[in-house]
């Protein structure tokens, strides 16, 4: 009994299409964010300490070295020989398109890199960037645009100081779809002021726009964030593990089977994680979702 028996996972989708394992290698290219550098705000989202998503975010090293380091780590676990360069830390389209071309092509010049996954914000994907990504896809590369939406509710996005609304997401995904660029959308479960129905409604709104992939994340409370202060002062109560598992399972059931789940949980390192402690228990959560689907006699798409 494994998750991929019930969920269309990204790893299994790549294995099916490439005939072998393809792994992501995380890249930190030293970007910032318009919600941190003053263009739209300072301090970023209330939950954001980027080290919780990209542990190497503080000290970027050359892209070729990061790829080599990633290969060595993956080699200890699997025999993968093909990789996607995952530009993850902060906003990886937030620069002049000529510079973006230079750094993306540094990764694509490696013979074992079959494509790119670009993490960014919905308000940072101008047409010139989308045209660049489409050109790589036209050359046969695997290209994914990962949009960090988190919630489809503008009240929530304002509460977490996101710096954009749902309208920017609608515009970005429509522009990407016009260019046949696959989009993976990130949703956070457990955001302040949200309950189960908020997540289900966010999912419904995202699906209506034609998304290709999804990532689910539990909300981490990590050090040096506004959310950490809110938690200490009793203004925010973290989600319990069983509640997260139940909501994630509900969302999976309502997702058509042809949409790929790139992730159904996420972790933060012990040195920065404050709460909930279960956010450092990746396999416990994955096994919990698998078990929940099994006990419900359910699977992805059964309620879509």
C-alpha cells in the first residue's frame, strides 16, 4: 500500500513518460521577492522564512555546483540519471528576462537535465518570461511553472501579507495555458482564518482554470516570522496532524485523476521549525494520507 496506488504522483508520472526515474534538483539562484525588497512590501509573507522551503537559501553557490551536489545526494537514494532543475528559493522569475535566460540555460546545458521547474509568484510572470519558458518547451524540455497561490481568498492573501490577489493568479495561469506551459499550483492548508471549506473552495477555483499539477503544504510556524509572533501571542493555532490528513484527503478525492500531485505534504528543518512538530514527520503524514484513502476505499478523482 503506497501513495501512488491512490494518487497520481509526479514521480510516477515522470517514470511513466520517461521510462526511468527523473528527480528534481533544488536550485537557489539568489533571487529576492517583490514582497521583500520594497517593490510591494517589506518582510514578505507572514509565514515566510525561505530557509523552511530551501535550506541552502542563505548562501547561493554556482548553479553547476548545486546540480552536482544534488546528483550526489540523489545517487545515495536512487539510480536516477535524469533530472529537473528546480529553481525554488524565493521568486525565480523576478529579474530581467535576459538574466533569466542566462541562468536557466546554465542548468539546461547539463546533459542530464531534461527540463526546468520554476517556482514563482502569480504577479511575477510577464509575457516575456512566459515566452521564454514556452521556447524551452518547444525545444522538447520538460517545463513546469510553479505558482505559489496558497489560497484563492483575497481576505486570506491580505491577512498573510501575500502582496497579490486571486486576480493575478487568474491572469497568470490563463497566459501560461495560452502558451501550453504546464502549471503546478501551491496551496497551503491551515492558513490563519481558514478552515476545511476554504481549502476545498480554493481547489475548486483552481481546477476551474485548468491547472496541470498541485502541491499541498501544511502551514509551518518557523523562527523569525510574523506568524511565529502571532502564534506565541495566541493569535494563531496550528492545525493538528489528523486534521491535515483529512483535509488533504478530501482535496485529493476532488481532484481529477489526470492532474499530477507534485507534493501532498512538506517539512521544515528542526533548527527553524517551532510548531506543529508533526511538520517534520514527512513519512508519517504520507502514510497517514495513504491509510486514510485506503480506509475510505477512495482514490484521487473519486469525487471530482
